[in-house]
C-alpha cells in the first residue's frame, strides 16, 4: 500500500486508478491500513482541490469530478445481495461527508448521494447518512445571528429525495428514451 501511495505522491499513478484499489483495502481487517488509505484519500483530494487557479480545482476539476462520480457510485452501489461491499460503501459515505464539511465537495451531487444513502439497503450506511442530516438540521436551527453562513432549508433536499423516490421512468427527468 505504501508503495502505491508513494507512486501517487510522485505523480506516477493517477487518482482514478488508485481510488478503486484504496476502497478494496477498506475490506481488509487491518485497521492501520484502512486508516492510512482513508487519510491518503482525504489529503489527496484536498491537494487536488487546492491546486490550480483560485483554489477551485483548476486543472484537476475533471479528475475531481471523475473521482467524485466513483465515490458516489460506491455509496450507491451497496445492494442487499452484495453486503460485502458495505464497508467500502460506508467509508465512501464517510469520505463524502468529510469532504462536504471541509467545503471541498459541496455540490448537489454530494448532497443527493448522501440523501439517497438514507434509504440504503445497509442499515449502517442509512444511519450514517441520517446522522449527517440531523447534525445539519441542528446547525440550521441553532445558527447564531452574527454567523457568516446562511442556513439552507433541509426540506428542499427532502423534496428532492421524495421526487427521486416517486420517479417511475426517464420521462419524469425529461429524457425520452
């Protein structure tokens, strides 16, 4: 694992090639190895986010989107018949929440993936996603008047979740396939 991380740090291995391997490591019963893999993912994404013009991802924005797409698919990909992927799905959700709190991934895709995780087949993933929204709700209710942030309405995300649950086909999204 350390050799792979060294190759990534030297730019000889792409993030999109390494991240699937790191999520495979999440299944290993070695806690130190899992922590090393997770901390590398967070620091690698922070570095990619900070590089480029304006700190918004710069030249790495395409790679960041592809990695984000992979992480979101890992969270969404936990099926009842494949519960062995539960650990990877939970760690992917933890990564999404961590990057949201660090204000790296604060877009709709991240929030919608966390919302979809609330109704996951895995109880552990569902509970983690609900805990995220409950802490956001607490922060929204208890925001000081002089805070530099503006509270968002959580019912907006609830409405989005309900819409996606009620969709029966692609026509509801405006796609006529």
